C-alpha cells in the first residue's frame, strides 16, 4: 500500500485527527482508538513501511525511547510493548506501529496465547547455527 493511501500517514500529516501524545522529526505517538486498556497508545515511525524490516535503522532507533516515555506517562506498573508484522501475526494497519499496552489486571490489556513447543536440543542447535550464520 502506498503512503498516500495509508491511514497512519494521514494521521501524521494531520489529515485524520488523533490524540497526539508525542512528535519529533522521526516519530509520532497517539492514543489507540480501540484500546485494550486505559492508556493503550501507538508509537510509529514517520517513515512509511509495512513491516519492521522495511524501516531504516536510524528511524527505528528513535522508537523505543518514545515508547518508554509513554509507558511512564501512562502510570502503568505492568505493560506490554507489541509490534505485529503480517496478517497472520495480527497486523491490520500496514504502517509499522509499536503498541504500548498497560496491563492493569487479568482481563484488561493484552491477552496472549503462548503455544510453547517441546524442547528438542538437536533441532534447536541446528536452527541456531543456521540463523547465526546469516546475522
Ligand atoms: P494492528 O492489529 O497491530 O495492526 O493494530 C492496529 C491498531 O490501530 C488497532 O489497535 C486499532 O485500534 C488502531 N487504529 C486503527 N485506526 C486508528 C485511528 N484512526 N486512530 C487510532 N488508532 C487506530
Ligand atoms: Zn504510512
């Protein structure tokens, strides 16, 4: 999807309103319109790209300090930082965004399925060698 058609690019430009929490030359942050909990916010690079791997390092570097500011400002003691990539991974908006989601109790905030697989050390080691060789 082009930047011109992107809802988050329109929010950055001010063409669509948002509850803006923070802005600098590389980063924009605003309240999520359908929050999972009080204070649920999104931190996005101004650079348009769908997935984490589409965003230059210089832009990514600026994201986490802003997520930290927002976590502090929300007053949340417990929270998740989440960044989804691709439809099967629950990404709906194709402009990279980091969710900051306060977790005040068991029912509000992010619910996570965590289907841990059985440990196979031989397979794990082979995978480790494969991935390490590409880094
Ligand atoms: P994801 O599933 O990771 O793509 O999450 C997209 C998020 O964007 C959802 O939590 C939506 O509630 C949020 N969202 C979509 N449109 C807007 C909007 N106009 N303003 C604020 N948040 C939005
Ligand atoms: Zn965009």
